[in-house]
């Protein structure tokens, strides 16, 4: 007789209650490191969503009038609870996403930082006044919430990305319906549970699991005012256009192909360490991953040699094991797609310097593993240069000058992040002035801004106007009233 506990089907969180989806459709959620089923996620339907939106709409009537310091106090309590549950949350992330425990631990920190920013609501939500716009006339700007916000999130940051959205949205007085990735749905439920423990009133935060039907429902729902989306480029574009056509405010963060330029004067030790972390950390499944290195001049040979040697040292396996750096990719289909890209790179004539297919994948476990892979002599225009592979596959392009390097990076359709390794102030200035990307790193591998700055991708990496986090986030989740008054 088996003693293993039966695998549970997750519930939705609606109006403060854990409820079964009305849909009988469900998907398996495997641990990507082992292939073992850890849960089933319901593929909820329109009726589930309607109930969540109705709960959020009802809760909005009181939540919007809840004094801002009281809202902030709930977020302070939430921050405490997240700190207390740090290890547990990191483990959950590793189990459902596959990234190493160390990376997951860092992700929890990034989530907590968003809550800390949102807890500054009393200051963030202040308006502005001019007492004398004319004789006896004054004018002031006041901020108000937008209403019910829908959030749609990807698999690669099951905690951080939802935390980009709901803590600040709630701090601003909105209520929220979250549709987490159906591939990593567990963390969202735990985040909602802890929010309830922190004292959040029923209906202010709701979680509806599912896929396209719930997303389409959010985009068209007449009672949802604003949509925050993070995911792949084609879906981001679709979400942006569809939600906007239904009169909603939208921010849609999309895919990436981040270039890292290495100048001949770069500190090679630092560049190699940072690039290895940025290219292969989280199995390359990061929107801020380094996927293309642009080597300038004669640094190319030693750089490629050192990157390959450092990649050889990477330990692959279950992210819960001590010392494992590279976990699996999210699903078998994603592993197969990645292997397809490695074949494409060879066919396109790039030189395969390190072939992750040859790593001892079997020893790593029964999950979906691809070893660190490096292509040299990649040319702009090749598929492996152009497409977001979202896996541990790094391309190296060789160029002769900084100008050519910047031109190469700027030729990409994507423009999330870009990095430069150099000691030259003039090169740094030129890079900052002329690179087409919203998040820049200088001698840094992953230039992801902290929560009090906007996460500011450009071009096809972002659709909308106001980014997530920072003042942009506050602007996105509030609308302004201008008052002109004569008090005589
Ligand atoms: P994805 O686009 O497959 O899924 C994102 C969300 O959209 C999920 O909740 C999913 O259920 C939903 N979805 C997917 N296809 C849909 C469709 N056809 N119609 C309606 N809804 C749909 O993205 P993913 O694979 O989960 O995440 C990885 C992607 O997210 C990468 O492209 C990565 O670069 C991007 N990302 C971007 C940022 C950023 O800040 N720009 C941050 C994290 C991830």
C-alpha cells in the first residue's frame, strides 16, 4: 500500500475562501527536477473569474476608503511573515520552478523588497498642491485607486513577479485578481494565505488559476480597470492590444535578448564570473539573462576559452541539493525546443564551443535538464541570435569596436537589459547614451533594478507606458483628481 499523500488539486482563492474551480479540466504540475507530479492546477473558467471579480469589486468599496496607514500596516505585517517564511517560500519556488535554492532565496528577497516599497504608501500616495493659483484660488492633485486590477504572471519568477503587482496595487487602494502561471501555481496560493494572515480583508486579493480562458476573461471583463502582465512577447503584445481595445490601462512586460558587451580592457575575471551567473543562473530562464556576449577585439579568444572552462565547472541537478547551480528548464517540451535551437545554431554555422547536450543529464535526475551551451562566431540575423531561447544557451558575437557592438545590440527587436564590461569612462558614457535598452549594467551581469525603481524594458520587451515598480507603479495603480477651489 502506498503511504504517499494523494496529489492535491489546487483551489482558487475568492472572497477570502479557498474554493474548487467549477471546471473539471486540470493540468499536472511536475517538479521539473524530478518529473514527479506535485499538484494539479485547475484550468478555471469564465464563471470562476466572474466570481473573483465580483468579490474584488465588492471589497473595493471598503478597501479604497481604508486609511492608507492602515493598509500600510497590513503590508508591514506581510513583510514580517514573508521574512519568517523565507526558507519555506524558497523551497516552494525551487520545487515548482527548478531554479537552485540559492536563486530562489534571492527571489524571495526581491519579492520582500516590493512589499517594503509598497509599505511606504502614505508617502507614495501624497498628492501636490499650489495654494495660490490666482487670488483666493488654490489647486491640488489627489490620488485615488483605479479599481479592480487583473494580474497575469509567468512561470519564471513565481514569487517576485506577482509581488511586482499586488502589494503596490493594494497599497494604492485597489483590489486584485491574480492569474498565476499554470506551470508554477503553488507559490501564489501561499502568498495569498500569508496575506490573509497579515490581516487583509476578504476579497481584496483573489487568485484564479488557469490559462487562456481566464486571461481572455480578464482582458475583456467590464469590471476590471487595469491589467498588469508579464510573459512572452507574442502574448504581451496580444494582452496589450486586447485589453486596451476594452478600454483598460495596460502594462505588459515581454521577452528579451540581452546583450553584454565586453571591451578589450575589461576585468576578465569579473566579466567571466558575472556572465556565467547571468547566462546560466536560473537555467537562462530570466528576462534579464545574458543571452548574447558581444566580444570587442582581441578579448574574444581568452573570453570564450574562460567562459567554456567556467561552464565546465557548473554543477547541474536538483536545485534543492547543496552546490547545485544549474537546475532543469521548466518542462520537457521546453527542453526539446532548446535542443532544437542548438541544432539550428550548428546548421546556421555558429561554432559550438560547449555542447550542453553532452553533459551527464541522466546523472542530474529524471527532470528536464540541458547543460550550459556556448556558441561562438554567432552572427546577427541567425535564429539563435534573434530569438529568445530562454534556456542555458549563450551566443558570442565577435566585433571590432564599441560602435559595432552597440549597433549589434541595437539591431535586436528586444531591449530589456544591456551590459558593458570595461574600465573606460568614455566607453561607459557612449554606451549609456546610445544603447537602446531600458536597464543597463556596467561591470554587472544582471542589472535588474530594485523595487523603488521602474523595471523599464523598451521596444518589444515592453508594451505600455508606465512600467512596474517605483513611481511608475504608483502612477499605474492610481488616477488623479485635480481640484481647483475658492474658499471664500
Ligand atoms: P507566457 O507568455 O507563456 O505566459 C505568461 C502568462 O500568459 C501565463 O499566465 C499564461 O497562462 C498566459 N498565456 C500564455 N499563453 C497565452 C495565450 N496564448 N493567451 C492568453 N494567455 C496566455 O510566458 P512564460 O513562458 O510563463 O514566461 C516566460 C516569458 O516571460 C519570457 O519570454 C520572459 O522573458 C518573460 N518575462 C519577462 C519579464 C520582463 O520583465 N520583461 C519578466 C519575467 C518574464
